[in-house]
C-alpha cells in the first residue's frame, strides 16, 4: 500500500458517456452519432447493465436481438481512439 498509484488509461481521462442503460444497439449508435454531429469529443461509451438476454439476469453476453452487431458498435464507436467498456460485477 505504498508507492506511486498507477495512472488510469488515457481514455478514462477524457469524456466518458454513461447512463442507466441503453435499450438497444440503435440507441447506442444514435448516441455516438449525436456526439459526432455536435462535435463533442467522446472517448468512452459505457454499456452498464441490462444488455443481456431477457431472463438471464446479470449474464454478461449481449442480447443478440437488441444488440445484433457488436462489431458495428465498436467500429462506429471507435474511430481513432474511442474505447468500449463493459461493466462486470462480482456475486
């Protein structure tokens, strides 16, 4: 417990967009596009919870019906330097 604390990743020192939940992939992509349209820098967008398939509370895989193309979210959301963050919680 002594010594210098590690630095956070540089992306986390920028703007981190997070809200209670994104209902589906369309909402995530619309949010990313809105930031771009307004020329607001966006470094990280957080998909926190309720992204899992219905009935599988806390499961960490994406619901394929609501988030059908995760690669598209990453590609569109990561031009240059944006990072994707998934939230996990223990027990």
